[in-house]
């Protein structure tokens, strides 16, 4: 049985999927697509046929996206199988009813990422799919709602147990692991915001927008409810090294909140107000979130280095929490540079200054990939070895 498995290993699949999305940002913001909100196969083909550096960009980024997506689904299948086996062990029964049970939220979180990855793969690599994309939005809505209901059921079971039984070890919450629930719900919220912004079917757009706001409200509640308790415990006992990467969980939450805002605001501007998006407003909102992420990143990096976490990771599953913040920071940075700086004509697209501003994001992306490879070789390889020994 998978006694040594932990639900946080879903974060390994999540990290690969998130990195695939982060490379999609190069197509999103560097390849012209004036006739659609997202780049698709026709735009890639036109750019490829133009030749030169653009052709090399299309080929290189496409290969990276496909490789990361393939690894995402490979690890997703492995995690689903391992988690189902883990549920039949005494270790899972021990986990239930404790603060660590929130780790099960990594499962619906990863499922929501899978839908995003499938959407990107379909748009980029299936010819003619985007011409029928309006037919797909109802299915996307149903998929995200299904994942949302599943996540809500799992989280409600967990939180109701806490509220009814008490005995919750508040003093031991010296990490931000409880924010994993908020991370899962904001991933669902941003997924629902996509059909809200782009679907031309009224009931799909409205349903997606309302439910997206519902899950976004849950995010705020979780951050408020657990944020103070975790900070108090950390100030009293210090950050727990085994769960140290959770200090960066606010970065993906800020990122997905910002993208959700962009999508819902676009829906409101185009459908309800019948006007263009206010670029200066996006500059302020995305700028605040990006600067807040920068502050969290710097503080978290200092704390992790003091704990010597980059040298030694006590918990292999939790260590994959290092990947998502790097991914999220790059994605939010791309949105801020485009919507905040380029759209407000504070930066000229495709100028030398534009690429200089993007270069730190590319550096963080490369470092994130390096860490993903390192952690995968160190911790996933050991999981494979243990599984083989059990089988023998």
C-alpha cells in the first residue's frame, strides 16, 4: 500500500501544468492575435511562416509546452492511482481530521489546472478548433463547476469537522498550509472567469461570472480566517521547515485573483457597459498585486534561505510547493507588463526595453524549471523506487 504517499505530490503535476501555461504567455503577449482574445493555431502558423526569430520562437516554445503538458498528465495519472491506494491505508485515516487534511485540496486544484492545459493545447495545436470555441465554453463551464463542487464537498467535510469537534491545534499552524484551500478555489474561480469573459452565450457567461465570484469570495474568507492564526503561530514558534514553501502560497493566489479580475472586468466592460477595458485601472490593480507578490517572494526567499531549505527539503511532497510560486510570478508579471505597461503606452511592444523588462521573468522561469527537475529527480525517483520495492 502507498503508506509513504502524500496528496501534496499532486503539486508535482500542478507544477508541470503551470509551467506549460507560463510558456503560453509568450504566445499570448508576443504574437499578434487582434481577431481573438487568445492566440490559436492560425496565429502560430502565420508567425511560423514569417520565418526568422519568430519561427524559432514558435517551434521552441511549442515543444516546451507539449513536453510539460505530457509530463503533467503523466504525473496526474500517477497521482490519481497512488491517492486512491493511499485512501485505503492507515496513514490516510490518521491524516483525516487533522490540519494536514487540507492537503487533499491539491487534487481538485490539479484537476482545474488540467482543464486549463487542455484548453491551451486545443487552441494552439488543433487546426480550426477556435472557430468552434463557442460550442466548447458550455463544456468548460460544466467541467469547472464539477471540479468546484467536488472541491467544495471535500473542503466542507474538512472545515465542518474542525468547527464541530474543536481541538484544532492552532498553535501548531506555524506555516501557511491552510491557504491551499484558497489556492484550489481561486484556480476554479479563474477557470470559470474564462467562459465568463469570452462566451457569447448569455447563460454561460452569466453563470460562469456568478460562480467565479462565489469561489473568489471563499478565497477571501479562507485567507481572513486562517491568515491571522498562521501568522500568530509563526511569530510565536517560527516557520516550520517541513512546510516552509507555504510562505510563498500567496503568490499564486494573488496571480489567479488578478487574472480573474481581468476576465470578469473584461466581461463587465464589453457586455454590460459596452465600452473598452480601462487600461489605467488594470495598471493599478495588476501593479499592486505584482508588487505584493514581489514583497512576498523576497521575504519568503530570505526565510527559506535562513532555514537552509534550498539545500535540504525535509518533506519531499511539500517541496513541490516551490514550483507554483515561480510559475505564478512569471504569469502575473507577463500580465502586468502587457496590460499595465504596454497597453498604457508606458512601454513599446517588441522594443529593446520591452525585452529587458521581460528578462527577469524569463530568468525566474528558467530557475523554476531547474528546481522542478531537481525535485523530481530527488523525490519522485525515490517514490518510484519505494513503489517497486512494495510491488516486489
